[in-house]
């Protein structure tokens, strides 16, 4: 299963001068990318599994007025709903290989708009759509042969006197889909050209290390061996009768869940889409305070009251309080 190869973007306007600084992924030394000198830069390549790796770089201008994000660690690979995993927002658990979020395929334009509303909801009181000036910041590049379709998109919004912008490129592989390019920024109108220049240069300069690519190939091979062993263990653990019974029960639960979803879909559709696409589960603590946490494969969520969250079936220990998912 091929997983994300993310492309970023950048041209430096005269305001920055001629020099760029090279940022290297500090975690796995997976990539380098040009960034403007003097800016605060954080990020790297975050690994969620053998074949699930997610680059993300956050940049902030010295005056704090411009923020740029390249990639996003919260964005998973998406699995198209099927008979087994039919509920959007559900998780396809591949164990240590990857975790896929169930979601129907969106085109690039739809995804950009949904992502923008999720990405900027905490910093913008209002998001008013506005026209996008200029061509996409990422030049067309050839895709791998297994890509069945590519859909780019870009969206811009007015955010309390600032401009919020998102560019993405959605790639379909049939049974699953990914966001190969994802770049966003928030900037005052007079600094929009500079922010756009940063993502353009990032796309041109982003480079994966050859050593890391060889390392990832080995991990993908290990993932196949791991997945085969995992499936064989499952087959050994289930007798034919038990497996047949569980399939029947799953079909019944799916029918009930499908009915309940139809009843709730209209009221919750807009909010749910944003949460599904960014892997977020809205929860509430015992005092009624809201907490948005990353969706996990375990059944319960916990917080220690200091901004730390854990997805686990059982309490991590003393001082942890359970969070209840909001409907």
C-alpha cells in the first residue's frame, strides 16, 4: 500500500532578500525544505506506523502576524466506505502498519474548504469565502502509476481582517485516498504575497533523503510481513463457527447503525465532515468543558487536566479523568 509523499512549495519576494535557510526534519532526517531566515520553524516527520508517516512544518514570522503550515500531522490516509467499514469517521485498524479514517472521496476543492474551516476555527471568529487570486502555488508533477485520479483545490477566506488560505491535492487509489499536498497560511492582506511566496519556495525545495527513502522501503516490506502474520493469527484464533457468528452480528449492527446515521445525518453533517477529515473526536470532561481530541482505535479517552490526552480502553492511572464523546 503506497502512503503519502507530500510535496510543499516557495519563491522569495524582495522583502525577504535572496537567502533561504534549510530546515531538516529533526526526527528521521527524512526531508529538507527551504524556510525564510529569522522565522520560528517547528516540525518534522511524524510516524504513526510502518507505512503511515506525516510531514508537518509550522512557520511563524518574527512579528507573529503570519503563520504558515506545510502538511498536517492530523491528516490520515482515508479509506472509502465499504460493507465492512461503512461509517464515515470510523477507523480501519491495520495495527502497527497504519490507521485509516473512513471517509468518502472528496475532490480537492471540497477538501480545501472543509480543511480551512477546521484549521482556522480556533483563531477566526468568522470565515467568509473570498476569491482566490493567482494560479495554484504547486506546479503539476507526475504521479505514480497506481494513482487513479488527482484533484487539486484551493480556498481563501476573510478571517477578521486577515486572509486564510489552503491549497491541497487529493489523490485517489481506488479503495483509499490521500492528500498529497497540503499548505495553508494566515496573514494580513499586505503580507499575503510573502506567505504565498513561502509555500511556493517550499514546494520547489522540498526533498526527501535518498537514505530515508531506502529506509522506508524496508519498513514497507516489514509491514507486509507483519500484516500477513497478523491476519494468520486472527484466522487461527477464530473457528469457522465463531467467525460466521461474528459476521452475522456485524451485519446486524451495521443495519442498526445505518438507520441511526440516516436519522442524525442532516443535523450533524457540516460539523461531522470537518471532524472526520481531520481525525477529531469532540469530547466533554466531567465538568462539562469541551475537548477536541484525535480519533483513536481504543474505546475511551482520558485527560490529566494539564492538556495531555490518552486514547485507551482503561484509565492510565491516578489523576486521569474520562472524556465523553459529544454527539
